[in-house]
C-alpha cells in the first residue's frame, strides 16, 4: 500500500502528491469524509512518503519502514484513537480499562501524544501523528491539541481523520489543510465485493448501494441482514397511523441492538430513495426485486412526504450512531413522528 495505490479518490491523492513533489507539505492535515472511503489508507500512504528512505516523497510500500507504518508499529508514526476503537481493532482488551472504554479522545491522550512528538525521531527525520476519529476529541482535548497546531513542531506532520469534521473547533479546522474524500463509486465497491466476498453481481451492487459509498461498510455488511431487508421494508410499509402496538413491535424487533437499528435505517433510506425514483419513472432501482411494491408506494405517497421521511431516517441514524441514542427509543420516536404527526 502506497499513496498512489489508494483508489477512488483521485482529487485527494493528486493534491497530496502535488504537495510532496513541491516540498510544500503542510504541518497539519484534516482528511474529511465518510467512514470507509480511504482516509486511513491515504494517511498511511502519506506517512510512508514522508519517512521512506528508499523513495522519499513517494514511499515504496515494501521496505521495513513502510511495512511497519502499515502495521502501526513504526516508532516515528504515532496513532491516536478512542479507547473503544482500540478494543474493536484488537489493539487492547476491555480488561485493560477500569470501566467502559471511552468513545472519546481524552485530554490525557493528547498530552501523551504531545510528549511523544516533542522527542527526536528514532529512525526518520520526520515524525507523523495520525488521529483516527478526530471528531471524537472532547472539548478539553481539542483545546489542548489547538496549542500544538498554533506552534507545531517543525519536523512533525499531524493527520486528523474525521467523518464529522464540523464537530471540531473552527480554530482547529482553520489551522489544517483540508483534504476531502467523497463516497466511492458503486461500481468500484461492487467489483471489490464480487472479487473478495465472492458475491453475485446483483447482490454486490445492492450491498454497494446500501453501504453509501463506503467500502469498509460494504465489506463488513452482514449478508443475513441484506437478505432480511424485505422483512424490514414490508413491516415498515405495513404500519398504519393509530396502530401503536404494531409500531412498538417493529421498533422492538429492529431496535434490539445498535447494529440492527443502523442496518434497518440504512435499508429504509435506500428504500425511500427507490420509492422516489419509482415515482419519477426511473426503471433501475437498487431493490429490483421489490420494484412492484416501490411503484405502489410511490403512487400513494407525496414527494414531500418522502423528503420528510428520508430526513427523519438520517436524523435518527445520526442520533443512534453518533450520539449513542437508545436504538429502540429512537425508532419509536421516529415512527410516531412519521405516522402520528407528533
């Protein structure tokens, strides 16, 4: 893996390569974009280009230094992420923490990072710090980090990865060179799924669309959940105003876990898109096997209602995923607002 091998993000990679060629690498970068679209791979590639002894400003991807950067074990490349993320990656165990691993990056972690980058590099003249999920920096941590951005070490490059950059202080964002990463093309994700997960073309395309341009999300997509999407959709469309019991049962079923709720909301977001396209006369839908139902729903649903439904689905997903909202409760609130108008 090198910077040149990151696929689907030509503008971002071209901008970074141009900075490397001209010797105008910024002291701090903010890689902004959805999860699973190549931000972390680009950060690894940039770190390799900045420290590789064999191919300076490019990175060979195969020397000992480049290999250790990819594995997260290079002494001059520091990784920082929430404790919960470390547990999920197998870099730490839950027993390593006295309580529940934090989903925030805490000020103590920032202080440790600042101490580390203040030291001279052990193997390279340049040091790199990669902050994963930088949008989870809490207020104290952001304030502490800001001081480093205001007076950065001359031999250090800071790379912040954020899927929700608006959560960072404006002063932090303004001191970083921003590089935007967009959703990956459906065709690219579909091809990778067919090659690496051995999916049939139609299944791979549906999974790619459901993943919203995120290769990481597509690769981790539960195929059982994909197969169960008909149950999610048919149950949702069967709900009627005034039938509170059915509403609560639907929320209980698909709000049993955070993962189930997120999957159900993603399925319904894609379904709502399909219904809108069916109403506009578009023939090729993501849920091709449910095309008849999509056209029936489109015929009885006003366009404004579909826009409102999509907005509520995305809002509910954000509350559950980003704010740790209770899945079942948030689904209940969404359905009551959708069906009961309150």
